[in-house]
């Protein structure tokens, strides 16, 4: 009997990572699960085994290269040669930039961006000599459009996209049979909104339309199988990504005017709310792939996108008007600055004779 292919999934203890690990097991893979929380990993491993795959739980902080490299060594020793590596691990802090601790930005970047760098490097060091294997990076529409309250996450995801493009170019130049792909996800109903650090007064939420993690996992597995360059999940997500290329100013204003309220439920943050920024929220069976927004999340079709079209159209119209007003104000601001510069230049020159 041929050995089953081996996949590694980071951030596999909950959310999209956990759903992806289970989906891969259901498609014939043995799966190594990397995350920090041992109880969460154990619970995810049971689901992988229930889906028919062997599971190997490897407690790993993807922000640390030594731990990622050691995890890859263990996977190849205990499960077999790595065929697929899915870079999914992330964390963030919900906060206006001015209220964000620089250390929190550093940590979110180390996990979300450097975690993908470390995973890719560990995978390629093993795949390139064999000239086979696939790396799949989990991206976001927020790798194209920055939104308020998410500077740490948006910055990291923009960096992930640039890193992905560079690595892909290197593989093409080398005529390698190793591939790297990127899946840009929409808002997903995962536990991150219950455990990522926040300084907001109200509970964080995904901005609708919201998808279930199993939908995201299905797309990731699809990309694992066909190795296309990149894909964007969700109609609204595709509009955001495409629109940001054609009319970046309009979509910047759209994000500015809609995302602050859109990222909060209206319910106050619980005083004992956990945070996984620096240590895992390791409650095992208390967390699954899904978060608390089941009643608002999509299945396969973009139902919530269609339902929200009238509201989104109004918001886009307001964003367009805001862009036009901003451009009009830009002329006035430039004139004021030039007047200040000219006044300063005149004040700094010695008096000249009339008629000189």
C-alpha cells in the first residue's frame, strides 16, 4: 500500500487551520498540526483521525525559526516526507494605531508574517532537493486594502503577499517543480474574535459577509490539489481586491467609513476576556474551528453578500463622494502649505531695497 501524502498546517488548533487539517485528512493526507496550545492541538488531532488521517501534534511557536525547523524535522521523522505545507497561523491586536503598544505590533508581525517566512523556508529546504512539494499561504483581502483598527494585521498580510511573490519568482527562475500559492480569505467565523488582543470598548467581530471556516478550508484544499498561483474567496472579497487596484482611493474611503463600527458587535468586551497574543488560549475542547457567529455566517453561497448589496452600494457611493471631497481639500491644503513656505522664505531673507 502506498504511503499517504503528508501535509503540515500551522495555526491548526482552531479556526481555518483546524478546518483545513480535517479537510486534508478527508482527502487522503496524514497531517502534522502546528500551534502553541497543546490541549487545542490534541482536540484537533482527534478530528483529523476521525476524518481518516494520521495526526501528529507538534507544539510550535511559528514566530521562532528554531521551533519551526525542529517541527519540520520531527514531521519527516515520524510521518514521512512533507508534500504540502499550509502557512495559516496568525494573530492580531484590534486597536487604533495610536493606542497600540509597539511590542504588540512586533508580536503580531512575528506570528503572522515571519510565521509564513519560517514555514516557507522550512518547507523549501526539504522540498527543493527533492524537486517536489507545495506551499500554500493564507492571505486576506486585507493584503490589498488596509482598514482601521487592524494596522498590525494589515501590515503583516501586505508583507506576506510581497514575500510570496518573491519566492514564487525564485521558483519559476529555478524551473522548480515545487510550487507556492496564496489563498486570500474573506471574513471567517473563527475563535480569533474571542481571543485576539483588543483595546476596543466592544467585542470584535468579522466584517460581513462572514464565511464558515470549512468553506475557507475547502478552497485551500482545492489549491493544494491544483497548485494555481492564487485565488480570492468570496464575491465581496473579489470586489474589494479588484476595486483596490482600479480605484484605491475610493476603497480606502470605504474602509475608513465602514470598518470601525463594522468590526464591533455593540456588546461590551468581557472584563476577563482571554488574549492569545503572547500565550495560547489553551482550553482544548472549549474551542473548535468555528467562532461565535454561526447565525450570521455563510455556507457555500454568498447569501449574506447578496443580502448586504443595498447597504454596500450606499457605502460605496458615500466613499466615492468622500474621495472627491478629499481631493478637493488636497488642493486647498497644498495652497496653504505653499503659502507657509513662501512666508517663511520671505521672513528669512534680509530686507531688500524697493525697486531692487
